[in-house]
């Protein structure tokens, strides 16, 4: 095991760091994020494996770095920068749909209708046409989904307009 760690940890750290640097740069400049986001996230997690193996194998030498004030300054600066970003950008981040879907699925059809440029009865008709049972336009998508034993997000997707610029 020690030979494998010695032989492969640094090459894998180097290769995965290059991938992470390229994909991170692409994400920073918003260049093809759909292509790079998953790659960056997952391979950055994979990068941790050879990194931890490398640190484990070289633990004694690694600890010697902390005798040098420059290591403490660098680590402190990195932690301050990370903390600054957390304070300055302290929002949930991520995909806005993940935050929006629960708001929409907890709203009754009467509230959703104006947002989707439809009447509550049109939304109910779309759901009935999609195979759902709608008792009232005062029902929420969550209630309709529970009755159908489905996820509320799936029900929401059934009533969203399809295509750009088309009104239903």
C-alpha cells in the first residue's frame, strides 16, 4: 500500500489539480458551465483521496512546515479569505429552482395561475389531462402530488408552459 501511495499520489494530485484548475477557471468565467460543473465538483472530491494519502504518508515532514511562520500566515490568510467570502456572499447559492420549486408547490392553483399566464381552471385541466385528480383550484400542487403518490416537483413540471414564448 505504501508503495502505491508513494508511486501514484503525486501524479494523481497533479493531474486532478490541472483538471480542477481548468474547470474552475471555466466556471469562473461562466464558459460552458453545464459541461464543467459536475466534472469540477466530482473530480475535486476525487482529488481529496490522493491528497489525504500524500499527507498521511508525509505527515512528519508536513508538520515541519508549521514551524515556519510563513505556513501559519498563509493558512491564516486562506481562512480569512474563505470567511470573508462566506460573510459577503452569505446566501444559499446553488440552483435557484431548488429554492423556487418548494414555494410554487406549496401555493394553490389560484395563486399559481397568474404566474403561469393561465386561469386556475386551465391549470386544473392540464393536471387532469396529465392524469391527476384535482378536487379544487384551492388545492396546492403538494396536495395533488400526495394524492397521486408523486413528487410535487413532477406535478409542477406538468403545468409549466412548454417551449419559449408559448402561452398555454
